[in-house]
C-alpha cells in the first residue's frame, strides 16, 4: 500500500465475504459471533486501501460499568482480531485509524487480541517439562521455536502505547486464552498430513485409547440439521454433569442453541456437534468449529461412568479425521494454562492434550489502548472491585 489504510464500518455481508477470502480467521472474528454475543453491541469495521477492502474486524461494544456514573462510552473489544496485516513493518498505520474511528464513536478504550503466535513448545518439550521438578510453568521451559512476527508485534504495541492485560478484567476480559494446544495437520511446507501421520505423532496411551474405544464398540456420530435440536439438549445435559464434576460454571442451553443457529446459518459446516455412544449411553459429546483451514475443538463433555471405554479419545479422533478431510491445516484444542506443575489441578488438561502430539503455543495476549484515560482508570478500578 502506498498510503495508510482508512477505516470505516462495513456490512455483515462485506465482512463475511472478506472472511471467506482468507485462509484462516478466528471464529470470534466472524459476523455470526455478533449474534452469539448479543449482550454486546456489535459493528463490523473494514480497512480500505482506496476502494479495496484489505482488513476487517468484529468489534463488540459494552458500556463502562462504573457505579453511579452514566456515560455513553464503551469498551471496544476485538477478540482474536482484527484481521489485518500483522506482519506489517508499521503496525501503527493499521491501528491508529481504528483507534480514531472508535474514539470518535464513543469508545473510552480498545481491547484486542492479536492473532499472532510468539512462542511454541513441542509435545516432547512439554512432556519433559512436566517430568522436571525444577520446571513449574511454560516460561521456565526454553521454547522449541520463537516467532519473529509475534515478537515484532509485541514490541510495536508497547511502542504505540498499548498495554498487555493479565486477563483479570472480569466479564470484560472475555477470557480468550493466551496459551493454546494445537495439532498441526500439515507439514512445514504446507503438505497435508495423513491420518497415519497424525496417529504416529500421538503418544502410545492416546493410540491405545483410540483402539480401546473402537474395540469396546464406541460409535461416534455427527449431528444433522434434523437432529441438532435434540442432540444439543443431550450434549448440554452431559455438559452440566461435566461442570458439576470438574467444578466450573456451565453455560445455559440457550447459549449453545444460539451459537449453533448463528454459525451454521453463516456456513453449514461452520459448527458441528459430535456424539459418542457406548451401547445406548452417551459417553462423550463435543462441539467443533471450522473457519477456512483452522479447526477448533470448542466445547466438550464426558460421562463419569464408562470412562474406561475412552469415548473422549474416540470423539477427538473423529474430529481430527474430519478436519483432515476438510483440508484444515491445524486442529486447535484451545486453551491451556501455563502450568507444568503436576500437583496443579489444571495440569491434567495439558497432559491430556499433550498426548495428541501437537504443540503448546503462546499468543501475543490481549492488549488495551486507553482512549480516555480517566474513564479507563475508573473502569480498571471497577473491575478490580468485582
């Protein structure tokens, strides 16, 4: 581009057309996500070089939650976005016009999560870290690879006045994980892997569990348009059971119905629901999302009974095979904490995911740009009191 791009609102149709033209975009940056997050006011922004749309972002707005203060100002949040040229030498040329537009239209601050990776740890490295008593967190472990684009993004954001957040912003920190676990489905040169390649990358326990589920007669099925309503109810019942067992607060059934309707309405194969049965019992159920070449394991549930038939491994393998068949280049198991302490209650999650043979990845994190410093400080104080 010969000049800085301009930023202005675009229609959901323009936004979706841009997403479809990309190899991969976070599902949190699709127009459908605005329908899922109905408690936020949403707008689609476009970056233009002349008349050409060269970037896009879904912005979610919520009013400032300061007690006894009624001001029509919002936090503008771009989860895992925007979709711009993050490798640009001058990142400010992309971000300054966005900040000007949002400030003019009532935002007191901008929060975004650049979709760039900074560091990677192989499954073997993570496994060694878990076994090492001197290693307690991923930060204690030398990364297998450092991403230069990610490092440059972090450096430029600091120079531009953005502030890295610690994820303690209550309902405003939408909780997008900084650390994820991903299984590459393509080689470094982009050549698609085979099912045999992916299986070979798993540890022996994962391969054994997949075989055990098959031998036990676990059957994994994909929900259809005709069955999705009933299947979502079955998924949610099991999900609530999982929440009680694992001590987290479950989302209501209505949330998943809205999510399925919005995302499947945007693209028929955007969201898929998978069910693993043993005999007549539902033993595991999952929700997968795919945008372009990126496939995500989004939500999962499993029964406490019949855990020995390994329904969770069976349903994960079915989703990986489907992602491979659809041409995806990465299967994303989403968030992990950075703990490698075997005594930490979160360690079991990374141990389960590391068995897939993928890699732990660190993203740049979520960053804030205060546009009205006094209101931003009041917002921070209100969040700390929650």
